[in-house]
């Protein structure tokens, strides 16, 4: 025999009224009735119903009695039916009866967070987005990131044992999801921040699609861990160039490291470098390529150290370690560490190793992405090199993103400006003295 009890969710003030339906052990459901009591202190705990001292409470009282009768009848029908069993009764089954009783619509798939998210992911291969006035297709990498967030929300849903609607997502939901990612999944700070950022993007897409959303979703903020830039100085790169490697694999890794440090390209672009990308304009050699991540066309002057590497391979680039880009990327990163270790790049510096921030020998912190950072950090502030000139090679769209990339904040730029002012003052005073001497 089923037991049906009503109770206010809160003890005081305005509160949703919940129903607890207990059929047998393991079948204990607690759901919102969608009804509200204006003052929870007017609830009678003995009768399990509101006190009928106000008109609104009388209406609520009668509505709850009707729902109780409806639930008892529906459960009784299941018990009498030879083809059904009370074990088939679920939380969703009870919810649909409640919604039907009060003429509330059952959420469609699109109103539910996971189905909407999946439909969004499925649509991405045929969609484009605009960046800097140019329409671009979503990359497989980006699509996979959105698939991952949908999968994680689905896991969180299973963990919470309830289905999430799109309009349930607000800053509190994001906090609960973040706690799940931290406590149950043990993910890194940057990974969690990326998931939260894409959760907000999903809800923004739902809003654009015309679905009802909670306006507080706008309070959700993605985040990143502290940026620690590890790069090789010019002296360290020279040290690597001069050091002989004990085998062919390490020699190839060394050559890719040199190319990376003097072309500022991502490993995804270095992986695609071909001989026909080397062009000559007015007697100067350039590497002409369209960046895989940004789609931006860049022309990189061939540095003399890069030219020395190309000559070793008959004016071509070194071979890749694998036909699979991810395998090549992983192996190259590991071999670059070894190259730096052999070259004794072992200054103790602060960095992140195996997810932990600490003080380590620099070679342990080097990976394929360090090459690009090395170019940006080494050439920034170098005489004759302007920031736009460097950005034209790295492919950064804005100075803000470039400064963040090399870990130079606005205060650093203010210091540089102050140094320039001091130099101008020094030059002005020097000019005054020279003028006085001439007059004397």
C-alpha cells in the first residue's frame, strides 16, 4: 500500500509544496507538486495539509486532496493490472501525473539540459561562427569539447538522480556542478574552468533558440589557474643548438624545437609544415602557412638557425614521429624534455609539473608549446621588434591576449612606460646641457 504525504520545502515564508510517495523499500519519491504556500508557518504537520484559515490555503488544501486521490487511484490501477508491477513506478511516472493533474506541460526534450546540449553538439559540424568579420567552421577539437561538457552534465545528472531542465541553470547550479567536478571527478582547475565556461555557452545558445532560461545564468564565470610562463632564453636555445644528441630521434626533436623557437607556431601547425610552404620574396625566405587553430595566414621570415635545420633535410622540414598528430605531439613533447635535459637546461624555476606548482629544473617544464612562448617572450621588447610585428608571426588577434600569453600584465606595461618617460627625461636633460655648452 502506497503512502502519500505533503510537506512545505521551507519552514517559513513562501515555499514550494512537495509530495513524498512511498510504495515500498527502494521506491521513495520526493517531488515538487508545482504548488506554493504563501506562509509555511500556516502548515498543519499533523494533517499534512495547510490550515484552511485563508482563501488561498483553502484552494491549496483542495488541490492537494485531489492530487492525493489521483495518485492513490493511479497506483491502485497499477497494482490491479496483471501486465504491470509497482516496480515499474518511477519518479518520472509520478511527476507526469502531477503535471497532468495541474495542467502543467511535461518538459520536451529540448527543454531538458542534456538533450538540448546533445542537439547543439550534433548541429555544430553544419554551423559557422563569426570572428573578426570572417565566418568560420567549428573545428573537431571544439566540437569534442562541447561533447565532453554534455557528457559531464549527463554524469552529474545520474549522480544527482534527477533530470535537469535548461531553465534550472544559474550560478547556484554552476557551483553544484563545480563541486561535483572537484569532489567526484578530481579534475584540474583549468579543465573545470573550461567546463563551466562551456556550460554558460550552452545556456546562451538555448536563450538564442527561444527556450526559457534563468537570467542568473549570466552570473556564471569560467576561470583559469595561474598562468606560469616557462620559456627558453636565447642563451639556452644556443646551448641546445651546440649540444650533440646521442641518437637520430633526439636530433629530430632538437631540430623541431629550434624551428618552434624561431617560428612561434603551434605544434598543430609545425606538424603540417611542408617544403612547398617555403617561399622566396625579394630574395628573403618565408614560411607561408594558414594556422590550423585560427585560420589566419601568416608569413614567417626564415631565421638563420631554422635555415640551418632545413639544409639538413634537403631544404625541407624534419620528419614527424607519427602519422597520428596526437601521437606525434605526445612523443615530441617528451623528447623535447630529454633534449633540454641533455643540454643541461637545469636552472631551478617555478612552474607546474604533473599538475603541481613548485620549483623544478627547467627541462622538466619544457613541452612543445614552450617553443611558441619562447619566441613571443624573447622577441618582446627587443630593439627593432614591435608588438604588432611579433603578433603578425604568432597570430594573436589582440595585444591583450598577447600580453596575457607572455604573462605581461598592465602593470608591467605601466612600468615599461615609466622607464620610457625616465629615458625621455634623461635625453632632454642631456640635450639641455649640450645646448648650454654650445652657448658657452
